[in-house]
């Protein structure tokens, strides 16, 4: 859901960006490899990374939401041009929590490669859906789509921190 809310905001605010088209693929790739890496590292550092990843993810989502809100309320034309490095950072930030999923995935199933693949497909789908809904909802309902995306980012950020 965090990748959905981020992509909803991005889709409503960023209309023309060549890197935005590859964002769902990068999110899917990160959501495939992060659980596998988490599984390989193991349970011994679970408590440390579980707390750190939730706080980092929460702070990143809140910062993104606040930044989008500041740009929204400036009443200026928003022209956000994301670089490929920015896209990688955003994809990584919404995929950090999948690392902790990998730490405990072997307790749930022995087929963690298949589980990671399914997780990746779902993340790709939610990201793509968020971008599409954001793009068309900004045309249909205007600024309310941006406000909804901003509120979702901030609320999910607070949820991850708590």
C-alpha cells in the first residue's frame, strides 16, 4: 500500500517523465530481491532491521508527503522532474519493508523464491495501478487526487513509525 500511495501521488503530480514509466518495474525488482536478501541474512539481525526499516520507511514517506504538500500549497505550477537516481531511491525506500518480510518468510513457506516472485508481481501491479489512477484522477477530480495521495503518504509514514 505504501508503493500504491506514492505512485498515486506521483501519477497525479508528475505527468511527463520518462523515468516514471520504469518505476513499477524497478519497484517490482526491489520487491523480488529484498525478501531474498532478508532471508539469506537471517533472523539474527531481525530486531535491529525491523525497527530501523520501519522508521526509515516512515520518515521517507512523511518527507515525501510534506514535500508534495509544500509544492501543492505554493500554488505554483508543479514541475517535478525525477532523475533515474531519484526513481531508484524512491523504489528502494518503498521496498525496505520487504527486507523484513524475507527475514521471516522461511517460517511461513519453504518456497521463498516463488513467494518473492508473487510479492514482486503484486508490488508491480499496485505501483502501476497507482500511477494510472493518479494520472487520470488528476484530470477528473483535479487537485483532490493530489491531496488524497499526500494524506495517504503521511498517514502511512506515521503508521510505519508507530
